[in-house]
C-alpha cells in the first residue's frame, strides 16, 4: 500500500471518496481509516505505527488536529485536507498551516481531497516511473478538457 487516508469523522467520507477516486484512476494503492485524534489517540498511534504506507493523507475539520497529530507520530509525509465544517473551513485550514517548526503538514485547499491525492502521487512518482507517466497522462487529459 502506498497511501493511508485517515479521516477524523464519518462526516468526512465524501472527501475520502473523492480522494480514493483519483488514487484509483492513477493506479495508486491505498487504504482508508476513520479515527479521531481526540477520541481515539491510542488507536491512531497504532494505525500509524503499523501502516506500510509511504504517504499519509489526513482529512479533518474544526480544530483539525488529526494531520498535526499524525505528523507528530510519524516521519512519513503528511498531507492535510481541511474540511468546511464551520467558519468556511478557515479554522481547519489555519490549524493545519500553523504547525510548529519541526512538525510539517503539507496542506491543500479546503475540501480538496483530489489535490491531496495528486500531491501524494507526485511524491510517490519520484521513485516510480510508471506512476510518473500516468500523472503526465492525467495532466494531458486535463489540458484537453
């Protein structure tokens, strides 16, 4: 498995599905979990300790602690997807973007799981020429649209 998608709530499953859709289109293997950083920190720690994924996508709204907690528990790259739950998603966006030095979270736009999938694929493509070609094909199809 290349990517682990973790969302903080079942309310985020629409964004998870959009993320999975693009990873499927690009032929990137993934798994998905729902786990709250606040309600189930021990379960989150176990997920991150045992995953073989190379990149983590963490989807969360409100205080959006999930991506930061993930980043604090692993040295794998973490991509945060802020969710529009309140304040037009700005609370979640700012929470992800204002991580302390030494605990980075790459952050994409509000509700933009597709960009998280693309960023994860680009990271993986640095060591996978076939995936790099699939990404280029995807971009060429975007140009034609």
